[in-house]
């Protein structure tokens, strides 16, 4: 049985995970309309994953005798300056979610809720992976920016050689 504090913080996380899904969905739509199918596909997949996180929390709260609440989600931004800025926002958001997951863990520990302490570890590990994945994309964007002329030159050479 969940304590009231654990139930409340898990319900807060339901809102945050649901918002994350909508945020990445909005980002994916923006990227798709800019002709960036690969980035859009990555973001659509992230949106689906965040929805699954939302469902995991809902099912957990209900299974543990709590009452999961599906809240209204605020509208995410729908325009972005560019790809580097978009991924900077993704990383910032993932760091926010990591801090939020850590608060769920801290509450479970304080409440001596060993089941939730154990269960939430999956999300702790998941957030490490999420932040690392986004950081790798940011690193590649920075590398491409530094060496853009080289890549352009290489691609142009391939086009010339293909004739």
C-alpha cells in the first residue's frame, strides 16, 4: 500500500511523463515539417517511450492501492530556433525528469516504502541512458558544426564521382 506522500509524488510524475510525451510529439511534428525525417522519427519514438513511462506509473500506483490521476497537460512549445537548440531543450528536459525521478526515490526512502524504492530504480537507470543518448546527439551536432565544410566537401565529391 502506498503512503499518501508516495502516491502524490507518483501522480506528479504521471503528469511530468505525460507532458514529456507531448513535448517530444510537438518537437517531432516541428522537425517533420522542416524536412528532417530522421530527427522526427527519433522524437516520435521518444514520445512513445514517455507515454509508456506514464502508463508504468499509472499501473504501479493503481496496483499498489493508490489512485492514479491522469491530469490535463499544458501545451508544449511548437516552434524551435533550430536543431541544436531543440536538442539542448531535450537535454534540459531530461535533466529535469531525472531530478524528478530522484525526488520520487527520496520520498520512497523517507517513507520506508521499499517496494517503490526498488521499483523506481528502473527509472533511475533509464534516465541515465536518456541523458547519455541526448548528449551523444549534441556532441555529434557540435562535431558536425565544427567540420561542416569537410562533410559538405566530401558529399559534393561523392556526387561528382557518381556522374
